C-alpha cells in the first residue's frame, strides 16, 4: 500500500519528479512511472494502485486537465476520498473539481521550507495517517507490507513520463525503513587464494538483497571499506545509518563449502538470526538463494514472487563458470594493467564455458572500459572488446536495467542527449532501488545537460546508498560547486577527509573553491596536495604550484603551452581552459574549450559548467560550443533548459550564469 500515488501529465515530468523526491524526503513512499512487466494487465494494476494509495496527489496544469487519464485517476480518487490536488501552474481545473480545495504550488521552487509546500505536506500527512492501519507493537514494519517494484502501477501514456525515478535506497534507520549493510565475509579457508570466493559470496548476497523492495541495502563499495578490519558493529550501523548488519565467513575446501552468517539488529545489539551451512560446491546457487531468503524472513519482510524469481536468476548453471567468474571479477577490482589484462582473458574463459552468462559479458565490458584508463596502450583492443560485449549484452537481455544503462552510456558518448535521457530513466525504472550504478548513470546525464540542482539531489541519493565512496563525494562536490553552493561543498569536503581513495580531484575542487572565496593561502596549501599537475602534467606548467596565483606569469605560460603538441589531449586542454578562464582570458579559454569539447570530441561535456569557467560562458564562442555539442537542440526540443541557459525567441538563447 503506497502512501502517495502521483498523477500528472507526461509533459510535466520534471515538476512531478520534484514532487516525488520531495515527498520521499518527507518520509512518504511514492509510486509513479512504473513500467509494466510481461503479462500484467495495465488497467487492473493501475486500478489496484489507485484504490490502495492512501493519498492520490493530482498535479493540475494546462496539460493534465486535458488528459483523460489524469481526469479518470482524479475521479476515482475523489470517489475513494483520497484526492489531494495541487495546481502547478495557473489553469482552469475540470469543472467537477473546482469545488475541491486545491493547493496552489505554481510558485514552489522545490524548497523544503517554502510556506505553501509545508502547508501541502501537512494536508497530505493528514490523509496518509488517517488511512494508515493500526499495527500491534510486534507486527512487521510498514516497509514489510510494501509491494515490490514490479507491482508498482504503470503510468499511462497520458499520465506521466514513460519511466520511473524510483525512491532512494536511503539511510534506512533515519527514514524508519529496514536497512542493512552486508560486511565482507571472512575467508576461513586454509588457502589465502580463496579470498576471491568469500568476496564473491558477500557481493552476491548484497546483490540478492538489493532486489527486495522493502529493504535498503548499502552498496558493495561502501561495505567493502570494512574488509579485513575489526569493527564495532554498532558503530558501523551508526556510521552508515542502517538498522541491521550482516557478517559471516566462508570456508572452501575442495568441493565442499561452509558458510556461516549472523544478522545483528543494531539498535539493541542483538543477534536475531544465525546459521551455518555445509554443502557441496555444486549446490552453491541453491545455498545462496537459501541464505538470502532466510535473511529476508528474519527481518520480517515480505519477499514477493517476482523478487524471489529475480534472486534465483544466477545467470549460469555452470559452477565452474561461476567460480572462474568470481576470480575474474576480483582481478577487475584491482584495476592494474596486468590484472585487467588477466581479467579480460579470464572473462573470455568464462564465456567459453557459458556464452550466455550475461554477468561475464558485463564484466568483460567493464574490464575493457577500465583498460582505456589503466592500460592505455590497448585502447583499440579495448574499444573493440567493449563493442563486442555491449552487442551481446543488448542481444541477451535487452530489457534489463544494465542494458538500458549501457544504451544511456552509448548515447551519452555520441551526444544523443534525448536518447541518453530516455535510456538513463529506463535504467532507473528497471533497477532495484538500492542499486547505485543506474543512479550514477542518470547523474552523469544531468551533469552533461547542466541540470546541477537536480544533480545535487541525485548525488545525495547515491551517497545514501554508497556513503563511504570518495568517487560519489567528488560527484556531489562537483554538483554543488557548479551550482555555486560552496558552503555545502565545503561541508561535504570535510566529510570526505575520512574516505579512502585517490584525493587528486577532491583537492582540486577544494582549491578552486578557496580561490573563489579569495583565500589564496588555503588554495596554495591545497594545490600542493593536488598531484594531478604531476600525474597528467601540462607541458610548460610543471611549476604550477608556484605560479598559479600570478596572473601575468600564468597567462603568458598558458598562451605558450596551449598549442604545444604534448598538450593536445582533452585532459590537458581542459586544464588550460580552466586556468585561463579563472584568470579571465576568455579568448584563450574558449580556444582551449573548443579543442577539448569539439576537436577532441570528449564526452565529458559536464566540465563546461565548472565555476572557474563562468567568465567564458557569456561569450559567443561558448554559445557556439553549446550548439556544436548538441545541447541547445536538446534543450529546445525538451524545454529542459537546466540551470545555465534559457531561450530567447524562437531561434536564440542566452547563458545566464
């Protein structure tokens, strides 16, 4: 039973997303924009959702009042006394609803403190609480009765956008939702080389549990930061804001495997479930299913049939292929050139055993992508390998969330922005709420098209599922920087100091924030921590830490190095543009940006929105770059102009910051 069913017109998707995410931040469950599963009847599923929702929020606009679907949904909600309408722009509502009290949110900008929004939330809360069934103290939580993602009501072509933006896999303890961190299982085998197997079991349990709609699951990246450490489980739970922690061990010897696991409820620091399993390795798939389902039962959550089927889909029935796949995946995570080449070889060995094992094709694709960065001499081979793996993934599982995400990446690289948006949204709709990758994919799209306020919201959602990832912290700081929200970015920077990983980019961002505040002393200390000028040096700027705050010297150098053959790659050209823009040589910055974005055809167009380039963005040259990368056409067709530009007449536009 959802708290809120959201009804609106397809053309109002951006506004509806704002409402859905704001409701979720208030603690409501929101069902909207689902895609039908094979065999489901549209009318039956929609009607069931409308009837069970505690509140039906109808967003009236000049478009939705013309939609027969929205009118029908509003009529049914009115009949069930669950209708809570809001007007998102001035319009004449259908005459039968003119006498229904309707909140005016036409000027609401998404602020959680806006007076009209607070009043509306209070109204919705009264509706929801009035219809919430009383529960005895020993009954399962509200989350345990939620329906799975596959049962979310689909949205008609007249009601809303075709794909969902699902609720965040958020800090469960804070939101009153059941949530869990699966710590890496300890390798108790006599052979230390079996570490890959223990890690693989842990990761697969995380993947299985993420398919349970009533459960929020911390991502693998954050969970594995505790690998090999002696930790206080209550402290882990507080740090990650989860209600439960799972720990265990794996012993593999020959064809036998022993797995022990125990589930701890953090609030009371008590074991609520523990078990030991001794099985043949041939039974490993059934054993994983059994463990995951036992955890769900111990948490008193409902496992719906489609979720059970999803957990049981291992991708292969070949135990040898699975074992080799775990080895290849462990090599992939190490990211070194030697390890990546070995991982690629091993993924191919897996596929020789089972050519339809999609996780292995996905691993092969990722290994080739990583090779472009960490084994640069194999770029042509990597591109060919990525193309081969992508083709097989799309052919074998065209409707899976990872296939939608792959299409989004391909469209992004080719600057087909509308297609990238559709595919990224489809990945979000199809993926479990706790899955980080589709959130990341959608976030990168938002960054590219300049929707930084939305990007900051999504980055915060990614952070809730992956709170200990430095990469996620960098994304959030980038979004906040690009939105000139420096105080919030500084706060996130302080939090990131406890995170492990390469800090080059995070120190670089902090350095430019210090410069924006005029704090040259802090900037000098930060530029020395940022080693990017050494790892990817701009020829002729080797002494950058000594001269970056000397405009005359810097600009003379920048003019000299921009055309240097040693600097003709996208990373170095962007660095030149960044410093030229900061020192307000807009002509040089525009030349370097054009080289970066157009001549070298980098897909990283999100870099155009960095605040160091604000002086360049008002120039005709920059406007032409935006046209040439296809963003202006996308903005005009979609009417989603983002945070940096707005239309002027039928054919022109202006950059506003």
